[in-house]
């Protein structure tokens, strides 16, 4: 007998879903699981073939059904956020273990192998072990840990990173969800390297501040239950676990110097990269940098690039607040430049729990399972 149950998500369907089936076909039980028929939304042309293949696989038993997704580690900060988003997803049915079975290897193995996709919201070692439990199945794995972000055979789950990345994710069975800080850094730097404006040999520094929810339950308890610092820098060993992906996924030959910090607010993040124009291709201006970013992301629905020196986005004309995108999957990029001084400040703003974690998980699941990437977001 299965140790887990299928939990239907939102009962409403997408605007592209077909008319409802009769009550006799709306729900069928297969191997003890409830299956809910549904329709995938149309995919973009670049990945339509992959999406159709995923959908055919789910319809092979003559019944179109919702995709079954298991969240391994759903009780953690990211897991709870992923679950909250997927419970509203019109094309997904959640598989959930009983509390008593969440650490049972046999129950987890059965859930991982029975699902169409699994999201791993686990520490690195536990995520590696979970992937081993899923071996031999056709399950798509989206790993929210650091364990596989630079590993061979894993697609890096930042669909907007390059023009080919969404297609790579759609074709992959193994997807590494990006870190929150790297999402901001990579979004600013990779397009500049690809455009030839910034050399892969560049020596860069990145400063970032995150809401305390990024530190998980322990840090949340510290900030919400007693005395604590109003702001704290950390990472003084200069060996942050996000550094490898920051280098590999930007094309830089060496890791940046990374200076992270935590502020006295729950959610939100700003990632900042200072540049001198002398670090750019000869003759480049701040306008060139902004134009390169705008061109790269011009058709990306979750990423926007502001005009150069956008003072209208600053609180009281001076402050870029980090929490403006909370509970969204959006990412905003800003370029501030002083051409007379030959300096620039690039900044990325995102929700560390949204585009920096659970939102990205759902976007990657959508791509891998053949849904429109915005479904549920």
C-alpha cells in the first residue's frame, strides 16, 4: 500500500484547457493515486516539440491527467513556498507523504519514482541521496540545493540566462535550481560577457543584501523571537557556496569577491555589482551596458530592465528598497552610471523566496513538464 497520497491542486483550469470531461472520466485511480485529467497550455515555439513529448508521455495510458509532483523536504522554508505555489497550479497534483513517513527511505523512494517530477528542498547531502533514490525512474528532478548547480548532466535552471537555456531545461530530467544571490549576479553579468562588453578575465566584486528568510528556519527564529543585529555582513571566509555557479554561469574565468549580508526584513534582495568603464570594452558607455541588458531580456516576461539612471524607482529619490517584488517571480535590473567619473553600479532586485527559490522551481517545472512557463506564477 502506498505511503503517500495525491493532493489535488486548484480545481480551476487554465484558459486554454478543453471543456470539462464527464464525471465518469474526471477522476480515475491508478496504482492507488488519484489522477485528474488536464490540458497543458501552449508552449513557446522554441520548446513546443519538447513540451508536446512530455504531454504525450502523460497521455500514453489514454488518459490525459495532471502531472504528479512530489516535494521532498516540503516542511522547510523553500518547500513550504513551493507547495503553496503548486497547490494553486491548475495542471499539477501534489503527492504528499504522511508526517510519519517523511524520513522513511522506502516511502520516499516510492514517491520519488512514482512522480512525474520531484522538487528537492533538502540540504546538499540529502539532495544527492534523494537523486540516488529516484534512479531507474523517469522522474524529472528539480534540485533547490547547491549540490548539482555546476555538476555535469544537470541543466542550470535560469531560463533567461541564454537564448538556449529554456530549451535545455525543457529537455532535461535533471535541473539545478539557481541560488538567489547568483540569480541576480548572473542576470547582470552573463549578457555583458556574451556581448563582448565585459571580458571573461574581469575581476569583479559583488555586494548583496537579503531578507533573513534566506537563512532558513534558524535565522528566521533569531530575527523574529529576540534581540538581533539590524544588519549583518557575513561570508568572511571568502568561500561562499554560491561562488562556483557565479563563475561558471557568467563565463568568468575566476570567481568574484562576494560580500553578502542580511537585513532586518523578511523577504527581498538587492544584488549590486560596481564597475569601472575601464573594465569594459574600449569606448563603452553606461548606455551601452543598459542597451545590452535590455536587448538580452527584451522578450522575457519575468525579467525587466529599467532605463539608464532610473531615479523614479528610488524611494524618496535615493533608496532602492529590496522588498518591492515580494511574492512574485519577477527580476528587475538597473544600471546607474556616471560617465564623467567612469563608474557604474549595476543592481538586480528580486524576491529571494520567489525568483530566487520557489518561483524559479515552478518556472522550471513548467518548462520540463510541457506547460506554459508562467502557469501558476
